[in-house]
């Protein structure tokens, strides 16, 4: 059995606190037409998170983790208001996000099983803040990949997928 742990700095703040966005746009204009909220992932290792939807707004903090899942909670033109697994939110340019699905183990250590059953062999234990790729989800289980290890994990152990969302 593998034990997968990770030291996750996650984000670096540029102005101290990573508080919720105070400059929420009251109306939306020309969004993507995709459902909101929805999950996406960060496309690069350094992404500026702004206080509002545009380059004229100051950078509040910087994500430093490619592939991290984020929840898109609002859209304005080509800007997306995102929320991370810790609840921090801000605006990023849409081109810095990808629809590729990922997850993070948000709270306690989670078991990765060989098959989708709690009685199945455990192939790895995923420590909090470990990230990986979601391959598919059905019912209470998701098939995931972390580094070179694949297996099944209970959906409730993940942040990056909704309770009954099918992923194929």
C-alpha cells in the first residue's frame, strides 16, 4: 500500500489576507452559457486572483498550484469568479482555467481502493491536501489517479465534484 502525502503551500498572498471577494458584480454579462456553479482546474502554476473582473482590479493573491480544483461561482465577460477548497474567492481570466477535472482531499486522510467498495483492498492512503485527476464518478465512488496510482475513492472524501454529479 502506498501512502501519498503532500506539503501544500497552495497559494501565496500578495497583500496579506485571502478574504472573500468584496467587489461582487451584481449583474452578469455575456458569460459562457455553462451552468454555474461548476468545477474547473487551474491551468498554470501561477495565477493572479483579482478583486474584480478585469485587469484594472488589483491582484489580491496568487495561486501557485497547477491543476488545483476551483469552483466557478460567477461569470462576467471573459472573467470567472472562483472559490477554492478553503473558501477564498476572487476573479481570474477564463484562459487560465481548464475543464479538466481534478480533486483535492480537503479534510482527513482518505483511502484509495482497488475497486469501488469499502471492503476492497486499499492501494493508497491520501493525506489531506493531496491532489489528483478525476477519471469518472458513478454513485458514491470516483475513479481517480494520483501520481502513478489509480483507484476508487468515496466521493465524500473529495473536494472538486458535486454530490450526485456524473462524470464519464
